[in-house]
C-alpha cells in the first residue's frame, strides 16, 4: 500500500493559510510511476468531457506557448530520461498538460488583479472549471472560509510582487470517500458523503486527498502558472504510523466548523475521528 507522499496535516495543521515556501527549480514538478496512468486519464477526459476540464481565453495563447516552452526546457534539464510524446495539433496548454502529471492553471494579469485565463484541470477537487473560469483570484476563493478576510489581500500582493526566478509551493488536504482524481462539482454544498461510513470501515472507505500547488511567474508575459498535483491514499495507509495518526486526528479536530463544512468533513467527522482514535489506542497497546 502506497504511503502518502505529502503530509500537510502534520502537527495538527488545518484551516486556511498562505503556507507558501520557496523551492528549487529541480523540485518544481513531480514525475513518478503513476505518469502513464494519469496521462491516459487526461487524454480520456479531453475526448469525453473537454468542456469540463479545459478552458482558454484568446489573450492567454502567448502565455500558453511560453509555458509549453518552459516545461520542455525544464524537462530536458531536470528529467532528461522523461520522453513523453505530444501532438502539435493540440492547443499549447493541452500539449503542456500531457508532458506532466500536474494540472496547469494560468492566471493572467489584468489591471490590479489576476484572472483565470486558461486551465487544464483534470483532477478537480470538488471544483468547477466552468463556473470559475475567467474570474479573479479573489472570486475563485470566495467560498473558502476566512480567505477574503485573512489572506486574500496578502495573496494578491504576493502575486504582484512574485519575482521571475522564484518558485513557491503550498499544500491543501481533505478526506474523500472516492479515490478518483476527476471530482468536479458545481458547489461544495452539493457534496453528499455516504452515511454508511463507520469507525470500522473508515480505513478502507475514506481517502486522504492532498493537493500540492506550485506558483511561478512566466517572465515574458508576466502571467502566473499554478501547477496542481493531486495525491490520493486510503486512510489505511497511515494506520501503523502513530505520529501521523495523531497529527491527522488533531488536524481534523482543529478545523473550524465552517472549514469542516467547506471540506465536507462535517458529514463524516464522527466515524473518521473514532477510527483514528481506535488506531491510536491499538498502537499504544502494541
């Protein structure tokens, strides 16, 4: 069973924060043994529901080409054995998306704000590209509890001042009951968790879903590229790690009521916490 690659809930971390940390160029993208299967999923989604996973504005095309060339250069330098194929007849952003496992979102500067001008989003976490497309950064996060009041201005300022040569990463996490990557939704309020989740089956029925986001500026067009890589692991994957069980238990407990509702954890909070506490008790015994 695959152990989680990233654990942003360590130390009981929950809630919303900027949480940006600088990373080196060689850490920008994540390529692993899931590449083939995840690229096949992207290709399938482009064929079956393109409108749900891909959007672009006319003024984003130059930024798309700049991103495509940047990715090619990065891969040649830092992943020289990675030789994906791509179709030059496709849009530059779709070509770029098939080179990497990450989803790609281009934020274009317009006046004093940034707008979602193009995106390939094949692993949405209960998020609708159709609904969010061409909106401002603040509007994209309008339903996130405390975003506007606590970090919205700071994030917008960060975007404006982001140096060309810097790359940053941040993480989000939640608990889902479906491991598939493609999970669109029109609204968080439409999400209904199963009432069949119990403290006995939660380990197999629930999954830890982590988003790793990176942010960097395209130096020529000044757009900002978000990359989003989603990792999914069954809750059972941490059942023998006492420290991680404790950290996740505390992280869930530390979430505010609005944040639990936003993440839809409120619907499974009871069995989730009881499962974690049962595993903690078992670990103490042995």
